[in-house]
C-alpha cells in the first residue's frame, strides 16, 4: 500500500523587512529637527525684519545726504570758473607768455576776444570782439554775449541792439580743452559774425575797442554820407538851420 504524501501547506512569506527600532523616527527627534529648521530660518526672518525697520531711516539719510553728495560730485564736473575772465585768439597774448607785465597795459589784437562773467546761477554775460564782424555787414565789432553754463560746456549767444530791439547774430559753445595752457574751444552753433571754430587763450591784455563794420559803412555811404568815424557829414546833406524861423 503506497503512502500518499500530504500536500505541503504553502505559507505566504512576508517580503517586507521589519524596520529596526533605531531607524524609526521618534516624536522627540522630529520636534528637534523642526526646531533646527526654525532656528536656521529665524536668522533670515530677523534680518528681513531689521532691514524693513531700517528702511525709513535709510530713506531719510538718502534725502539728507543727496544734495551734499551731488554738490560734491557736481563741483568736480561743473566748474563755471573755467570760463570766467579774458580770452583771446592770439596765442602771444596768453598769460603764460606774459608773466612780467609792462607799465602800460597791452591791448589785445586777437581776431576773437572775449570777456566772460558768470553769476551764482550759472548765467553767463560779457562782450565779444570779432574781426569777422569788422569786415562784414555789422554796425560794430564789439557787442554783447550771454547764455548759460552747462555741466561740461557753456552755450552763449552774440547779440546787439538794432532799432531798439535785441538782434541775435550767432550762437556758440565754449568747451574747455585742458592741458597746460588751459585753452577754450569756441564752436559756432549757428548764425554769422564769428569764425566756425576758434581756440582761445586766457589773457590779461585789455580788450580792444572794436570798430564799425566795413561793409555796413559802405552801405551807409551809398545812402547817407558818413565820415570815417561813423558820423553823418552834415555838409553833404544840406545845412541845418541853427535858429528856428521867426513866427509870422
């Protein structure tokens, strides 16, 4: 009689490994990790809060120091005194070549002569003598200038009074060139009566008196007899009675 084997009872094997007790997070360890995270983040939070609290004072400090800072920086760039004084297109009139002044004052003979004054508001005014005006259709070669000083240059206008009104002849810009001689570059920006580009040297020579425009005088002589001094020659236009006629 054969033996029948009893079927072996299959048992389900649990493939999941039990977690060791040491690896299981405990409530105490979880709380400690949270505190460490909070402590690390609290530094950033405090820094942010302190920064926000300091913002008003920083704004006040900025507005208090801004004018002084801009004034200090602007003074390095904005220097209106660079344009003040007498200037000549004649290099021999430069102050560096005339350290010893003669007893009698020297008169400037440059084709372009400037006398510049700048007030506290940066407004420029003065006079100019131009040889171009003396040769052209201009009443006189010594006229007025005015304008404004910018950050790195000055912008001016040449003008005169014609028929009791302001007549603008030309505009020009003064730009410092620097260097040992401290020259200015004069650049015409419009109009006529002055050269397109002129280099100017600082001088102590007296400014020239100017003269009547040659072509302007020729134009006058065609219509009204005028002497070399610019005065009308009365003898050529008829005598003028010195006494009024008697009443009838």
